[in-house]
């Protein structure tokens, strides 16, 4: 059995995606594919945090500009938080 993903790793992955997107490393299509992979891994392995902690982490990422409101909504829906 695989270990759940720590909330800090989720934050790091979202920040990495953001940095690569803003640097022009890849376009929207590739960003969407990479985000889908992150979500898939989260759903398969789970997150080592409770709902309030996950929601707070996504809210923080939104405030910092790491994710857009649309990405936050998408993550919440796909992770069963909304």
C-alpha cells in the first residue's frame, strides 16, 4: 500500500506547476495534463490531511496566485471537497 501524500507536497507540486506555466515551459494543454496527473495521484494515494487543512492549503494557494479560482474549484470537486 502506498503512503498518503503530505499537504506540503501538494503545495510544492502546485507551486512547481505554476512556475513552469508562468515561465512558458508549457502551454495550457500540457498544464491541464500535469494537473490531471497530480489529481490522479492524490485520489489514488490519498492526502495525509483533513478536509479543513486541504481547503486551507487550496485557499492559501489561491491567495498567493499559485492557482486560479477555476483550478481551486476543479481541485475541490475532483477531491470531493465541494
